[in-house]
C-alpha cells in the first residue's frame, strides 16, 4: 500500500481537513486546522506531500520523522499543524487497514468514557450564570470560561472585581460537585496574574489556563509556586521539547493541540513526558470533528488523561457546526457529560465527504479578532 493522493479542504467555520488516499483505495482523514492560518498551512501540507507520496502509510513513525525533520528549517505552528493533519490521516488509514480503532493501536483502552467540558461565554455575571445553567442542563459536569475580555496591563479595581464576579457566578450555579476552568488566554500581564489568582482561590477553579504568554515560559514558575490552583498551558506549544520547560515550571495540566503539536504521534509522547512530572493531559480542541476524534483516541489510551475540550455549539462556530461533517453523529453524543469509547475503525468517525467537498468550494477566511486598548495600542486577544 502506497500513498497515492493528498488533498486539503478549507471548510467553515475555520477548519482545514486533510485527506490521504492510498493506491489500495483506502483513505484517511486528519485535521490541520491552525486557526487564522489555514491558507498558509494548506500550502505547507502541499509541500510536505512531496515527502509522503509513494510511501507506505503504515510506517507512521518513519513518515513522521521525515515530515518533521526532512528539512533544515523545522518546527513552529504552521509546519507542526501540517504534520499533525497528515499524521492523524495516517493513523486513520492504519486503523481502517487493521479494522480497529486508533486507541487499540496505541495499546488499547484504559478508560470507557471521556469527560467533556463546554465553553461558556458572556461578559457579565448574569450571562455567565445562564450560560453555565445551559451546559449543566445539557449534562456537562465541567465548563470553561474566559477570565476577562481585553485587559489593561495593570487592571483597575473594577476589572479585577469583574473577573472574580464572573467566576463566582459560575461557581454558584455549578455547586461543589462540578468544575469551572478559567482561561487567561495570554491576555493578562504577569502583574495582573499575581493580583487575580489569589482572589480566585476561594472559588477553587478546576485549573487556570495560559496565565502567561507561551513565549514567556520563564514566568510560569512564579505563578505555579504562588498558588494551589492547578495551572494549565500548552495550546501554543508544538513539540515535546517545547513542553519540557513548562512541565519543569510546575504546571498541573498539559494542553497540547492534536492539530498543532505533531498529531497523535507527538501528543502521545507529550503525554508520556507529562506523566514523568505527574501532569495530566487535557488536549486543546476548539476545532472540528477530526481533531476531536483524534483527541478522544489519544484519551482512551492515555493513563494520565484528564478531560476533553470541545466546541459543539461554541459562539464562534458560525456557518457550520462540529457535527455537520460527520455521517453518523451518535459516536460523538454526550452521555452524562462524557463521550463513550469510540468503537469504529481508525479515528472512529465517518466523514461526510460530499459535505466537505461542497463546503470547500466556498472555503472560509476566518481570522482572530484584533483588539486595541483605549489609548489605541495593541491588546492581546
Ligand atoms: Mg485556551
């Protein structure tokens, strides 16, 4: 069996799917979405295809080595996302070839279901309460929210109170047996983090995410050592090597993205590395159905797996939904806030190829918001 054809599909709301076809007719799917950079990643997949065409798709590790190291200049979000989509597709092919789910190829399942969390939006505590209630009614036992919107470098008292008020509102609805995680999204200065984190301790967040920008891992130790709240990060890290310093800095939750951090192959290794630091895995995934299925396959086979993000119904999925591109939606159905073990071959979902091909004709041009402070200077989104 040889790789015969590689195609990419840019589909709304903001995703990039990869399809790898073999000369035996078997095809695998992956997701190389890098939000806001789809056109660039598509070109990277095209160029990497030169290395993969004609090769044995079942030699996943050798192909991964070639794709990641086959050029003097390597790494970073664009190339790693391109490799991720191709890697997922190769695992999908392998699973279909051996007629077994990917997690079986990773050593078999270590759990029967995976706990999921949902996003809650809204800008004031009242809206937060309603959004959390909706997720609880849908059966979820955990939610995640942004700590704030745009944030000045030294927050005002009102800004600080707003952050605390939102988390308090979520906790009140959730009670003591459900969880709320809080995403700082790299929006907070180190000074703001120092001030806000102690104020959130009484509400016992599940974890605090991205308290510092990924380019500043040297600041993480001061955060982790100053609080009992578990600290999470990793959606903008792209390899084991980039995870090492944040693990050493004392994070509690590693959040590699299956579509950014080298795919199933590398995230599996990041999980093993995290285990050495007693750190749990919670893959980042505000993405499409293929990225989600890849996360779940890793989760079913990974002992130190914690919880899974997903974006079904999220506010910025405009124009298409996670389940729009799968034929049978039942494998991704929530049961008591969890997804039961996927039993289908490969990634365990069947892509609606016709829907994908027709969506790609329109494509998308998704871009992240650009924010400014009141004085006109750039603000982190
Ligand atoms: Mg995040």
